C-alpha cells in the first residue's frame, strides 16, 4: 500500500469518525430539543430530525462503500498472490529487507 493510499484510507476513516460524532451530537440535541416548548423550536426539531436521518444514511452508505472496496481489494490481493506466488514472495522479501535497512538507521 503506498503512502498516498494509506493517507486516503486514513482520511476516509477520519471522515466516517467525524460523521459518527456529528450524528451522536445531533441525536443528543434532538433529544434535548424535544423537551423545550415553542413554535420555533418545533421547526428546529423537524430540521434537526431530517439532518439526523440524512446523516445516518450518509454514514451507512460510506461504511457500505468502504466495506465493499475492502472486500474487492482483499480478493484482488489473494488472486494476485495465487497467480504469482514467487513474485509475491520476492515482493514480501524485498519489503522486509527495506524495512530492516530503514529500521537500523
């Protein structure tokens, strides 16, 4: 996995984590707003409820997409290793050697 790929994966995970926090906070605000009477608060509750539903949907879609891509990458990696066992061993040995050289510095 390249540095760019790892950074993208970490960035996507950060977005998912942020969405979870936002969803939790929004749900808490919705619970708190349920106890406050008033006409303007009713509209706020409705808007906040709609945002929570949208956020839940977006988070579910993001998780589903990430899982799908992870499965595809896993299947492709396994297929590559099975088709090219010696090349895979060479790549793994080279990566281990490079990590060993870098860790001694």
